[in-house]
C-alpha cells in the first residue's frame, strides 16, 4: 500500500527519493527452467498502468557478482509474475545458483517516484532442463480418472515450461476373466502442485472404462527426457458411482454439483466421451400439483469425482419444467452412465432430492485495477475496501425485494451471471459516467449473462460507444477544477470539491491514510455531508464516492435487464422526476447521485420495481411501498 507521508500545496516541490512502502514476502519456485513463471508474493503491488514494475536481484552466481532487473507483470494486489527466459539470455550461463537479495520497485507515474520493497534474501537455482524422478505413487482410488499422487523431483509446472507426463505400460484383466491382456502404453499429462508433487488421473485411454484390473509399470518424462525411477502399480476399475448431489437447491443458470467417482468427459483420445445422468421421479410444485420426470442430463465432467449440470431451458429438463419461474422439489433416483470409445458402462441408481428456485440475477461486480488509480487521484486509494463496501450496500438497497445477488469474486457456482466492470477512465473517450454496452434491450431479462464492460463489437458496429462499465475518472467532470482528469462539465457542483478537495493531492489536499479511515465518522443520512473536520470529511468522502459509483452501477445494471420503460422501447423515465434512479443522466444532479446536501437517494419508480419483481420474483414485499409513478 502507499502511505502518503506529506501533503504538497501548489508550488511545493515533491520529494524525489525512493519510498519504501512495498512488501516482498516470497519468491518462487526455487528452481527455474526456460519458460518458468517466477511468482512474487507481497503487499501493495500496483497495476501495470500505474508505471513499470521490476524485480531487482543483487548477489552472485557461482562466485560471480550479478545484478539483474527483470520486468514484472501485475496479477493482483498480492501477486506479480516474472517470465524467466533462461540463464543464457541473462548472461548467466546454462545452469547455476543465484544467492543474494531481491526487491520490487515501481516507478509510479502519478508522483514520478520509485516505490520499493525492502530486500528479501533468496536462493534460486536455474537449469536448461529438468529430469523427473519418481520416488513413490499413492493410488487411493479404484475408478477411472481417480487421481494418483506421485512424489519425486523435477516436475514441470505447466505453462511455457511444459508438463511432466506419466507413462503407463501394462496389461488389463476384465472383470470375471483370468488372463491379463496387454494394452498399448498410454501417456497422461500430470498436474504438478510443486517440483516434488505430481497429480495424475488414471485416464480412460489407459485401460478403457469397463470393470477390471490394470497392472503394470509407471514411469515419467519431461518432453524427450526420460525420467528416473519407476513404480509397479495395480489399479482396479469399477462402474461409475454417485455419492451425493452436493447442491441442495438451484435456479436457472446455476451449477448443480454431483460428487462421486468414475466420471469421464471429452478428451483428445475421444472427443465424444461423456457422462450421463438419468433422473427418474416426481416434481412437486411449490404451488401444488405433481408431475413425473424421466430425463437424461448431460453434465460437464470436471474430473473423475465431480460433474456439474447447468440448470437451463434448452434441454429435456428445461423443456419439461418451468425452470425460470417455477419452484418445487424433485424426488427420485439418479443413475450415472459413462461412454468412452465403443464402451458404455452404467452405475447404480441412488435416491436424490433437488429443489428448484425461481430465477435469480447473479451479478459479479468486477473492480478493475484502473479503479484504484482513479481513487489515488482523489486521494482515497487507501479507502478502496470501504468504498467497495459502500457500493455493495447501495446496489443491494436499490434492488431490495427482488432476486439480485451481488458477488465481488467471479462466481464459480453459476454458469449464467452478469458482469459489471468498474474502471478508471472512460475508454470511449467521451467522459461517460457509465454505459450499458450490451446488445439491444433485453426485455424480461432473458439472457442473464450480460457483460457491462469490455468492448462489445456488435454495439460498436451499431454506431454506439463500444466500451461499457462504470468509469470513476469521469466523476471529475462534477468538479469546478477537474485538472487533467476531465473537462469541466455542465453539471459541475461546488459540493464535489467540498467533499474531495481535502484529499486531492493536485489541489494541495492530504491523501487519506488507513489510520484516518479507522477513526472516520460515516454519515447516517444524506443531510450530514459535506462536513467540516477531518474525521467527518473522511466519512463523507467514502459515503459520497460509494454512492456515486453504486447508483451509477445500479442504473446501468437495470438497463441490461430491460429498464426503463419495461413495456416500450425507451431506456429512461419520461421527463425529470425527483430522486428517480432511471431518469436520464442530465436530470440526475450530482447531489442526488452522491446522496448529499439532503438530496437522494434515487429509487426505482413503481412500474420499474414491479417489472423487476415480476422477472426476478422473491415473494418479499417491496421495502418502499410508496414509490412514485414516473409515467
């Protein structure tokens, strides 16, 4: 993190020395080959747009002094990556060991200063290639695609390094037979957890999927390099089994996890390999009534122990039940079967129960690294977590009573979810606060997977701005002195400067520190800001900025779901209504958006909220019973 040590008033010279404000905690892996990704773990890493970042290494290789400066790429606030191109490309020779110190530095474009970490002692070996060695194999399973855990040394970590391959050479005895018939040697790519632990699935192309026993020898290779050591292995193959349906209830677009063993999926060896699930039972609707269900589902095989089914409207289940709005519970049996090559194998039926819920709109609020640079310009970068928390509060408040679910991490339990990106400058170059770049009006919110962000080429071809999202840098247009960040807008408001000038470094303000944030006084209402006194100013700045981003986000998200004018072709309310969230931008004042000086919050009008209740029903009452009509 950046700790601002002093404020500079206009005309005051900035200090020029490096700032020791980054923290380097770990560098690995300890052994490198050409193509390795050197991962730097730490605190306070800055996105690439902030300025160039490098790993500085100072020490010796085999007694010879070495100084290296390697470009580092931002992954997230705690991880950087450095591409290792090999010793010869750096003048170090083919192989050796570096012993010395490492530190990270960023030349920050914002203040023109070097920001550095303290030095960390490191020892890194490097070689032109690695020969794998096998010490032992743990085989805890007895199904196809069960994971074998191989212990040894010299395993490749994937990516540009390549992968370590396991070679299975042996014979197979079908269940009920006595002779072990030789099968062709099979190669299976392993997944290295580190240089000494390799996970290898007992893939179906080793011995097929029919019940029986494989016996043979396991060896390793890194490309053309034969490994050292081998292991004698016996692996039993049983029919596929379902242990449980891990997802108790699901809605449209959600992933239903089914755990078990012996599952298969497409591969280069057989692109048509598949696991099927047959449901046989009864669906009882929440509103009453039952109907029989006999369908076959095609899930995605994640690995041998997990398949995931997406609740959808296109397959046999989606066509037989109302999986969008109908709620109820299925009770019956589930029977797994697998197919690979010319073989098909069915497992035993198990009793299952799965509840279906009405559709929900899951939304990933994706805050891009450029967001934090815009917060830095406001002097509020250290408040990013508090601002995000306020944004989530605002959006959750705006959509209270309807089935909208917010996530700050990319959902892994839904295949269909919306994404709203929050970034810094408007990539369209138009100074937009926010823009829904999804293609066309999605009346009834049928898609569920809209992405408000990135570049939509279809939208761009229609003559509209291509880039979507919420753009924090454009908020400077509300300032009467935006500096280099925006042009002065027609709606510039002195309230913006009262709120943010105390922190803006380009206005002589003192950027916020974490200690100040901890003792800040957060406003209780929209009448408490702007304020005087540092503690209250901190609270008001966080409150207002979170409201500005949050209400813009709510507005653009509503566009993607078919608002405003749900029965027509319009995109905004007709005219200027007091504190109406879906009014056109020119009708929404800065104070209403920021919810300060007694204005705001903006709300959905009655017809808009009724539409949201219809397309995303929860059965909950509207928390704002006296909404205005707006039409």
